[in-house]
């Protein structure tokens, strides 16, 4: 099984692939998200794994947009804790490190570590896993990288310090995507997890339009686990809503709720039903 | 009037300050968001201007967290279109540019430009405005930066190409914050704009809890312009909701709605009423 993801080998998305599809799945790196979706659309890969939201940085609208542009189905979800490690080539000890390379967003999540080691300079790089690849290939003197543990393993580098991030509550949620009509997958350990259904709908923002739309769900006693509005640019007062609820689209209550919501909303697309992470 | 913002002088936040407070406000640069809030808490500045959401990247949860931690009030909002320009020191013409420096997120928003100019290498930097400052100070051969127009003006650099971003629908929404009890401000051109009220509330996620909470708003025919759920880590099934509605907290209908919502929610905080952008 070949699964496309965005980033360099060793990225957190690759860890999500292992969690969703097991160690035998073959991760196929793509530089940009639209290429991840294009690879699945063309049949070059069997699946795609994309981040959809992060506890610190919110929803990744670009991937919701790409989900609406393509006709795939969500067949699983997983959550990866973002752990930043200080990683260096073998032979480089911590006392020798004078510069650390990583994506600025990752470096900004390690401020306490940087404040405690003022002799260490930070250097911006495109990608967390890519910074490990670079320090291994080019070995700049005194250089280390900040990335996930998988990147150290893949590029045969050493972890000098584990978990140097400031905030332990940093998780990214990923979707597993497969061609329309694919059945949900049960990842290891998720067989007893409750079902979740993700959908996108739009309403014109007359007062109470959202309230009426949510009645379709509340009247069936279904639990909402995510709701987010997104204004449609160029269409003032029109909104897209991202909504996740507990239940499977084949459950009677969910089926009735979706029928009712379809009646109330201007647009409705069910993105898939899957075992929750 | 002194207003704190995150970033280097010339950042998009500084443009937001000019839009909200006029050209006489003095922008005070801070490296991190928590220092922006701390500067306002200590009285070092009179106001703070922070980004709260972006059309491509979603809500900036860190700033919502800081809003809840402090006791400030939102006194205005504005929206800045993120325009990326190719900027170089005077004397450097476009044909001489071989490397462009900027924050990787900004570089990733200029992919069409980069694809059309394959002779130009991209170099990651911490900050968009800071990359202009750096190319002006250090003048690396063939170097240009990618940033907003204000950065070119401040560092006396030249704009070689305007608007090299792929997506014109890239806007960031900013809040103006002042000490508790401050009155809303009317920025130039906003005197006739409708009022907006921002609030944060939490519910336990029993089925229908959100629906009941929204009834407090729908029953008063008030228009919701934003809603977003955020799971509370470590408290499974408890959520924070960010909600904006049209109206002012002193309006009778809004007052009743907030009273009713306070009765239904576990927690409610009104962040402020202000003229919408």
C-alpha cells in the first residue's frame, strides 16, 4: 500500500501513516499538499494522509479546500503528538552544538530550551525532517536539527535531547483519504473506538440559519465534536461550516440527520465516516 | 499612543496598527505574542494589536488563550490583505536576483512566482519584515526579500515586483486590545460599520448542549458571524467555543442573549464589542 504525504521522509505525517496503515505501508513524499491530492487522484498512490488541524494552530483550511475539490472519502483518523527533539550527526555531542536548524514554527515552540542555552543560535530551515537530512549530508560545524524522532531514525542521526518543546499539548490530527467508495479502515487498537462522521455544509447567514441547521443533529441526540465556520470570501454573509459528529452515516439517526440537514443547508457534502482516533 | 505588536518593524501587524489607530500611533515591536500581552498588562504600552485569524491558516489559538489569561477588552478590529512583494536594496535590479529570503510560510505562498523563475533560490528566514532588514544591512550578493510594502518603506528598500503571492484571498483579521473598561474606538471609515461582539464560552458536550447554547442567540434573531469549537485537552468532551455576533453588548437583545447564554454555559467571557472591519 502506497500512501502520499506532504514533507520530507521523517515528517510527522509519516508517523501518522504508520499509525493508520501499519509499518508495511510505503510513504510517498510530496513537496506540496495539492500534489498529495493529485497523486491520489491519478492513482499513483492508494491513499493519502493529510493534517487537518493542530491544537495550537487551528484548522488547515487548505486541506479542507482540497477535500472539497476532490472526490475522496475519509477512511480513518489519527492524532500525533508533536515532540521536538534535538538531533545531530553521530559524534556531535551536546556541548559541541552551537547552531540549530529547523522550521521557524518548530523553533518558536522551543523557546524555553533556547532561553536556557543562549550559546546556541537558531537557523531557519524549510522543514523539520529536512533539517535533519541537511545536517547529516552537509555536516555544518556545530550544527544540530530540531525534528521528530522518526527523522533521526531515517537519516541515522542521534537524538541528543528529547522533548525540548515548550508546550506538551501540541497535537496534530490527520485524515486518511482513499478513493470515493472505499470502506473505512480499522487501524491497530481502534476497533472499539466510536464512529465519527465529518461533513461540510453552507448556509446563507440569515439570523438563525445555523441554529436551524444544527437542529437536524440535536433532534437526533447526536453529539457534535467539532464545528467551525469559515466565511466565503467574495460572498458576504455566506459561510462554510466544518462539522464532525459521533456516529456512522449508515446509522439510522445519522441518516435522518443528514437528510434533514441537506434540506436546510444550501450545500452539504459528507466527507466520510471512520473510527475516531 | 503606543501600541505593541509581534514581529519586526514593517510587519503586517504594523499596518493593522495604522489602520486601527491612524498614522500617529507609535508601534512597539515585541518578539513574541506573550510579550505583546505582557507589555499591555504592565502599562508599557497603551494598546496591543494581535492577529486572531487568517483566511488560509485559521484561528490563532495562542492569542485566544492569551485573551483569556488577561483582562483586556477588544476595542476594534481590522482586516489586512497579505500582499507579498519582492523587495531588494536600491541598485539591485530584478535580473540580478538569484536568492530570495523570507519566512517559509510566505515563500510557500509564492509558488507560481518561484516556478516561473527557476534561477531564483529560496532561503528560509524567521520573519518577512526581518528578511528585508537583513538584506538591507548585510547585502548578500543577488539577495532579495519577500514581505509587505511597509517593510520596503521602513528599511528604504525597493519593491521590484508587487503581489507575487499565488492566492489573493489571503487576509488576516486583527484585534485592537486595551485595558478592561476602555471604550470601543472608531477607526477612520468605520463609523457606520455594524457592531460586533466577541465571546468565549464552554459547555460539557452532552448531545444538544451547543444547540441549547445557540438558542440564547437565535431566539433574539441575532446574526452569528463566527463560531469555532476547540477541544479542551485533558478534559475529554469539554469544549471552548469562540463566537462572534452582530450587535453591541449594551443592546437590549444582546444583553438578554448574553444573560441567557451565561445561564446555559459552564463558563462565559465577553471579550468586547467593537465596530466591525
